[in-house]
C-alpha cells in the first residue's frame, strides 16, 4: 500500500477484543486499555455468545459491546468487530491479555515508520497476568522466550496482540470464519504475500495461560495434529515463528518410547537418559532464561513439563499425519474445498484463542 494511503497522525486506533466467557480477565484487559499512553479511539468487545458475566464486566468500561447470537469462533468474532470499527488502525487484542501502557503508541509508531508493514504484533510478558501456579509459569516463560527469540521481520502473524492498518485488512480480507484453531497462520499466508509482518518487543502483553496440566496437554495434542499436514511448510519459511524445535520433539518422543522398555530391559536404560540429555540440550538458551527468572530449583520442573508437552506434540503430529492420509479434507473448514497450497507453503497451521470456545492455551504455535 503506498505511503500516501497510510493513516495520518494522530491515528485513530480501534481495539477489537474477541471474547468468550473470559469475564475473569476481561476486566484486566480493559483496564490496561484505559491506561494507555495513546488512548484508543474506540474499544469494541466482540462477545461470542458468552454465558458468563462478560457483558456486565464490559459495561463498567468505556467500550462498545457486540453480542453474537451464537458462538461462532474467534474468526467470526474478530470479523464482526473489524466490520463495526471506525478507526484507521485495527488493534486485535485477546480478552485474556493486558497490554503494557505504551503498546498502542508503539504500534502506531512502528506502522507509521515503515509503509511496507501490514502488521505488527507483540510478545508475551515474562510474568503471567494471573499467577495460578507452576504450570502457568512454565507456559508463560516458554511463550515469552520463543517469541522474544523471534523478534524481527517474519512471515507469521499472531493476532492476540496485533495492529494493522484498516486499509490492509480490507485488502487482504477477513479471517476465515470457519477456522477456530488455525486462523492466525492461514491469515499470515495471505498477509505475507502482500505486506511485511513484524514481531516486536515494543508491544508487550501479560497473558493468563492455562494452569491445569491435563487440559494443557490435551490442548497441545489437539493443536499438534495440524503440524505435519498443514503447518510444516509454513514452519520452513525463512523467519517463520516456531515455539519448539524438531530436535526437541524427536528427543522427547525417543525418551517417552524407550523409558517404559528400559524398566524391563535395564541394558537399554542409557537410551532414555540420552534422550533427556538431548532434549535439554536442544535449547540451552531457554533453560538459562528460566534459571535467571525463577531460579535453579524451577529448572527440573520446567524440563519435565516441557518434555511432556513435546511428547504430546509428537503424538499429535503423528496422529494428524495419519488422519490426513485417510481424509483429504482433514483440517479444512467444514463444507469447503481444501485451500490450494501456495508457493510459500500450506494454508493452515495451529493456534487457539479465547473466543474459540473453552479456555485456550494462549501460547500459540508448536
């Protein structure tokens, strides 16, 4: 888009918040917007037929509430909010996040400084929005680290905290309304073909991560089913964001497969030990970061949780690959033909969002 078509300063920022039953964090989210150094032109809560008191919470703040008659998913909620917005810049913010006070101002500055950018999106803060224990700390530290490591130009956009000129959104088109789990990277493929995308540490959001172990692992397994058949090509793109390394996933799977066998065949005991060592060595910078933030005593728990997550990713990816062999429509929107694969890669990948139904993990990507 030519520089002349970019919004003039002062930009009018419309914040669009998709929400489904997130009353507990919506208040913190809206309070963070009230404290911005650059006030939002408008705040739109696109409520996806919540059954809790989310609408009541939103009513305590200076915002507009759109209420869906039925739960349609995060893409439909974002599209409804964008359609109602009147600002020059759309800032998509998930309802389980709270922005740092300078986030909106920094987003506007970055978009104004580089007319080639179609989207700027931010990182997760190193501290959780709500401290619910060790599992949440694990998720938060991991999410912060891999995003911070990926700061810079990228073909991947995550819309949990992301700004884009309204003109760009209208040019690229709305989010795929049938997608609840892969809307981010599907949209990234369309957006990156026309405009630059920047992941920046100047936009920071504290996030309320999943704190229940079983639910977190089930979510990782479900999302990972899309890894090989649909997200692998995107992950190979230069600069694409990756939450976990292939080496780490492989080492975790080796450990999980050989550890039970070693209980009955002691001679094989060194294999799972080597698997754990390889897993820990796959990302030494991550473990160093965890030690600095939470102390050496937290590192073994972090490694154990991270190992379990990577095992779920491996099992989920294998399950997804098998499913894709027998069902050519696996992962495509219901009732639609599969999207053609672009020259850059496949059309879908993983992700979750607060408006997609039950609580999402927030740390998108596998």
